């Protein structure tokens, strides 16, 4: 492997797809950016096979990086106020909202922006493989990055906003009311009707106004697709949320709009 101490790698892993990003930190330039969406929701074992196949065929991923960050994007997470968190009872924070088993390894992140702990289950089979490839690396839950950036951005806001990160078979939603964190959740959907049901249900439960709240979108959604059109039918203000930092780009394999990569690009901040 070629050694380059200026390059950072982030890998985003879910059961519905993978994302890869290489940042050259010497000049804040993105050298590689690739999103791979699966045709169906896979098992962790099948995701590992896809990951192995992709890395083995992409020479740019077979360097030695200064740092490697892995983002696990699954529904097996829960936000706990730091003052109530006890590490020895970590599984208790998940068992009522997620399907976990006794042998699951439980990890956690600190969300500095609101003094909370994100308790989650990483995919250990994937961690083991990535350790073989890259040696030591850091891993977090993707929602930690998602929420940290939103909470920083909205800290002094007087508006109500909903942030939605869309993936092929699920989406994450965070609700901010006048700078205060109200809700984070992950929802599975199969149809555009499923999708809009969960969004409008959040509006109803939190007494939000579809005529005044801004919905900010990232991920696998573009202006002319059915999910966007469904949102815009019911909600007046719908926009795309760009990455928090402006990077320059070398010629990459991606031609998608930046908002489709906001989560992984924000992982370098």
C-alpha cells in the first residue's frame, strides 16, 4: 500500500448502500466520491460481500490513509441524555426500540452539540474486515454526524426546520423547533405514500405548520423524483441542504449534486 499522510477516508455503510469519500486535507480537495445504492435491502453478510468486492476493485481505496472513519447507518440506535447514560446498561437503551440480541456488541458516540449519547449497534463482521484492510480506524453511527451538523447550524435559529436524509429504503428525520432539538428517528418505507405518511405524522404530532416549516433534504433524492414531488405537494418550503464546508473536487466518478453526499462530506468536519 502507498503511504499518504494527507489523505482521509470515510466509508458510509447501510443495508441499502455504500458511500466512499477520500479527502486530501492538504488542500481540502475531494479526490474520490462514490455512492453505491443496492437494488434491495441486504443482510449485513451480503453488505460485507459488496464492500469487499468494491474495495478490491478500486485502487484508490487501497492506499494507507492518515485516518479512516466508518459510519454505520442503521435503525439500531437511540439518543440518551448524557446525564442518564450508564455504559454498563447500554443495551437497555436499545431493547425497547430496536431488535437486538444478547450477543450484539453495543457502542456509543458523544454528541457534543446537545450533551447526549448515541447508543448503537455496529456491524462487527464489517469492522473485522476493515481492520484487516486498514488497521486501526474510528467508527461512529451516521446519525451522530447528521445530528451534530444540524444542531450546530440551528443553535441560534428562531425557525422550525425538519431535516430528512433519504436512502433507498429508509430515511432519517431530525426536527428542530426554534433552535431546540425535538426529534430524531429512522423510518423504513417502500412507497412514496409510506414516506409522506411518516413526515406528515411528525408535523401533526409536533404541531408544526406545513405552510411555514422548512424541510431540508439530503441523500438519495432529487427535484424531479416522486418523493420530492410528494413532499412539495403538502409542504410549502422544501430545499436541499448542502455540505457545511465547501470542498474543491478533482475529477471523480460522481456527477450527482452535492446534497446527495452531504452526510459523508460532513464527516470530515
